[in-house]
C-alpha cells in the first residue's frame, strides 16, 4: 500500500524537498537582522515592543510592530539551531507554501507531472523573495486563502470556516493581512456576478455557494484582522507603501518592476502568457481568478515586492491551460514535460535575479559587516555614537546590542532618513548634522546598491583632517573623529581604495548596475591599473555610448597602448 502510494504521488512528494533545497541559501536580506533582534527582545524581555529600542535618535518613541509573531518564531529557530536553524525554518515555511500551491494546482485539474513542473517553475520565479522576513508567512497565508476559496468554488468544503483563524495568524505576522479581506471580497463578488449576471452552461452552477455564507465569512475574516495588538492601524499600510514616493525611491523592492530589466522581462513574459490564456479560456476560468489576475498584475507592476503574489495567481491559470492543450494533442503529449523542464533549466541558468543567492546555512558575509563588528568590539567602540549604513542597522543591533545604531531599515521615511541622506550625500551642512548627533565613528560601505556610485561622504571624509579612516576590509570602512578617539590609528588610503575596488567588484558580480562599471573604471585609474580601467570603461560605453567624458578616457587609454 505504501509503495503504491509513493509510486502514484512520487512527483508530488519529490516537490517539497526540491523546493526546500532551493530555499536553503545564506541569509542575504538586511532586514532579517531587524526581525531577529526584535524577536530576541520580546523573548528575553517577555514583552511586546511598543517603543523604539534600537535606533538611538528615536529611543522611546512609540512604534507599532505587526510582525511580532514571525519575529518570535524566527528567534526561537535561532535558539534551536543558530543561523542554520533560521535558514531551515525559512526553507520549511517555503515548502509548506508550495505544498498548498500544489494542492491549488490540483484543484485546477492539473496532473502530477504538471503540478511538479509548474510548482518548481513558480519556486524559481519567487526565489528572490525566499528571505527570512515576515512576508514569507504572508505568502503562505495568501496561498492558503487561494486554495481554500478555489476548492470551495469547485466542491463543498468546510475549510472556509478555518480562514478567520488563519486571518488572525496573518494579522499578527505581517501588515499585508488586509489582503485576506480583499480575497474574501473578490470571491464573494465573483459569486454574485456569476449567479446573477453571467449566464453560461460551462460554469458549475450547482456548486455556487449561498451568498449569505460568504458575506458572513467576510465579516468573520474582518474581525480576525482586528485581533492583534495594533487593531486597524495597519489596514492601509500596503497601499501606502506602494504610493509613498519617499519610501519607494529609497528601497529597491518597493520600486516599479520596470526599474530592473530582468524583473520586467520575467513579469512581462508571464503577463502576456496569462492574458493569452484568459482570452482563449475566458468562460472556463472562474471570474474571481480573472479579477485577481488583473489586480495582482497591476500591483506587481507598481511594486516589485508584490511579484510573488502575481506569480501565485497567474501560474495556476497557465498550468491549467497547458494541461488541457497537452491532453488534446496526444502524439505531442510527452514533449510538453521536456519542453517545460527546458524552460525551468533556462530560467535557473539565467541567473540575473537569482545569482546573488548562494547555497548555505549561514550569512552572506560580503553583504554585511562582520569584520567591522569585530573591530568595534576589539577597540571597545560599540558604545560610541555611531553613524551607520542604512542596511546594516539591524545587523549591528543584533551583534552589538540595543540602542547602538543611527538608523535601520524600518526608517524608510521621516526626519532620521532625511538627515541620513544629507550626511551620506555630504550635502551642505552635513558637518553640522555630525555635530548635532554627537557622532564619533562612521561605519559604512562605500558604493550604493541602487546606483553603483561612491557615496560622496567617503570622498568628503577623505579630505577632512579631523575624520580619518581607521579600518577597511573587503566590504566595510570605519572612519573616526580622531579628536574624540585619540587612541585609534589612521590606516593608509590604499586600504580604503582596496575596499572600494573589492566592494565594486562584488556588486558588479551579483548584478548591481547603475554606474558600477564607470565607478570601477575610476577606481582602477586611481590605482594606476590602466588596463583594467579601460576594460570597465569599455563595458560602460557599450551601455552608455553617449557618455563623451567616459569615451574620452577610454580613447586616451587606448592611445596609451592599454
């Protein structure tokens, strides 16, 4: 009996470990450390976070923390297995997501081979968001809602009465919990539309539910949303994130999908295929799914973070159509799995989005500042007034303790971010800001992840006699006010230049663009490595042939024989 079950469900069983392995890569997201630090505070302090405890310019200011449940689970996973425990916890959640996603495909009548293929394809598409952040629970609850509502559409099920309980978990894990209400409204509206306005023999009229049941479900799910320490305060948060220009411009994942050619290409491909599928099978597809396809396509176009939701909605529609096409083309039936497997292989090999995620059970050290942390501890500098790189705030809080950092990833707008931007840009008056906050050390990287340009602050401090570099490695630099830190010793500029080159090479390798090639060209000119400088200027000119200044340098280097 067990043998027959395994033989019959082999691909379904194989899917989960495949996705689990796909999700086992090093911690690479800056905000993961914020959530880990918050979980430690709540578990060890046995209390919710209601006031700021990490960022010293805002200490004791009121805060909301809608992620508390996830943060506690994340910290407990660390207590159980260290950083490896965190990665395993994340991979386990991802596996559960695709367990329900596979069940969702089954509700669309997709056969096991296509369930495996399209689930794995979706996992590859969504992998860039397989991070140790609370949205992985949001993706899980989103897929559960899709599965339960779709199952209820095609057959009777009492699982819909579990959704209000799922909503409570969602509301205490991530601020996107209002999407649960949206899904209930969309499916209810679809039932009303199909019952009273859409007359088609192809629709499962005998399976239409009583509208009163769904209206009650909307009410219960809405009540479930309010059962959290912050009540209704976060109900409009997802929409505000997408529309707040100050926030979206400062965080890549909140920008429109067009900001990255690879993201946009993948999005556009899935969108076009989805539109064709809906056009060819309009009367066979539940109207709720057509509505969700349109909503998720628009939302993910506006904000990259929503792309996984679009893939979770669009792939089942595509999979169901491919299944039908394969079933009607008997002599080509065996070619479809091979064709789709080839597509998956091509996507994996084309690592424009996914190349920066390395398999492992620790942290991606080049993205953070482990060497800088060791230096701060060794020199007893962790209690000094610190200005830090925005992305490292959570990491430094985790390593050095609470109340140590100037800013972290939660401060994507407001006065602290404005002052941070002015200091990093070395704007007029930035020295006054250094004095205002009583800053004694500066811990930062040197090149922007979004534009590939050297921070103006680095050059400004290099020409400032009072602020001198005291530490540099392959990913971080520490400057210190030597008047306030007289025991520290200045390091030679060659070490700072080496850090900038190493960091630039790494950012280029993981796909950061902007002006990274021109930046590397300038850095190698300073190092007097003219051959390598010419190489990067050449790459830059292929993308930007109109840059006359860069072309002048390139031609000069060519005439010099390099």
